[in-house]
C-alpha cells in the first residue's frame, strides 16, 4: 500500500487513569515517520481530544451532555496537537491538522476541497492529523453515524484520499467472535471478507471507559472499505510498531479484505 490511513483510538492514547499515554504517542510518531521516510503517504486519524480535555480539567467520567463533550473536545484538541507537534518534531516530521464532519462526502465541493488539501500535504511529505470537528458535529441522533465516531470518519477519509489500506489501532488484538474482555474463550477472526448479521452480533455493545465506538463502528468502517474494494486491518495499538510488521505483509490482528 502506498497511501495509508491510520486510525488510533482513545483507548490507545489515554491511560485508564486518564493520563495521556506519551509512550504510545511517541511510538506512533516514530513509526509513522518511518513510513513517510520509506516513501509512503500517511494520514493519521486521531481520537483522544475529549480524553485529553477531561485530563486537563481533572474529570474522571465522560459527561453525558453533548455540549460538555464538545467543550472538552475543544480544550483537548489543541493539547493533543501540541503533544503530536512536539513528538513528531523529535523525528523531523511535519504535521498538519484537519477537522472534518461526516457529511463531507455528501457535498461534492467540500469533498473536492478536502481532497485538494490532502493531496498537497501528502505531496509535501506532511502527515495530516484528522479529527471530527466536534464543535459543529452534533449528529448524535443520526442513523448511521454518531458524535465522536472516528472509526467511520477514518473510512470516509480513506475514501476521500483513495487509500489502499486503513489500519485501525485499538486496545484489543483484533475482532473476536465475542467480547474477549467478558469471555476468555473468545476466538480471534484472522480474516473477514464480508460484514453480515452474525459478525455484527459478535460486536456487542460499547467498549472501554474512555473509548466510544466499540466494535460496531469499526465493523461499519470495515464495510465501507470492503465496498470500495479496499483493505482494513484491526490491530492492537499497544505497540504501534506493529504497523511495520503489517507493511511487511505479516498477519496481525484481523484483516478485512
Ligand atoms: P477505541 O477507543 O480503540 O476505538 P473501543 O474501546 O471503542 O476502542 O473498542 C474496543 C473494545 O471493544 C475492546 O476493548 C473490547 O472491550 C470491545 N469489544 C466488544 N466486542 C468485541 C469483539 N467481538 N472483539 C473485540 N473487542 C470487542
């Protein structure tokens, strides 16, 4: 794959005690810089803004109210970008910030403008770091997307830039036939070729304390990729260097293809 979208979840970026996982972010920046230096074009979709905002205000539970979440995202987004800026600079990698909403594909002019921006950044060897523009995204009642769902946003980004591969990093080794946190005998799917009812059922409900999507939104993202004849890998982001193994063609996590 030449053009890769990497999505990293809150559970990878924020410790369960609420602290930013600087080690994971550092590893991620090191790894993605390595890919760019190999000539790959890399887009990072990063969650974590609300988590960083919660940390800055000393909150221990995610507030229910959407405006509070939006405000926390606004607080945390700049903090998160400051961390990325600093860590990527260690490796001499330039970055940029792109904030999008899920409806970008529905407006041809917006889509075209977004693509033009991505193209130029990628041509310059800059990594775009994408997040949902939470200040204006209030679609929580929408039937196919919901507030803070960067899983599906990452598939939308992959579609805009026509990426061959979406790598989704989470706090779990891949997609299992049931939630491995509840059922120790859960079995990992090594490869999934289509998303059917049975697969969707295995996804169960919401995930971790700080994560938002759980598996359902990851499967919807996979479905979008499969529809466009593109690949997605769901793998554990505890060690982001796993991306190097994936690029060598080694089997890690769950391959959707
Ligand atoms: P992220 O913040 O990385 O997007 P989430 O916390 O939203 O991650 O989702 C990952 C979580 O989904 C896992 O930690 C696990 O608890 C839960 N989960 C539910 N069903 C499954 C399944 N079938 N296979 C793997 N994980 C599952």
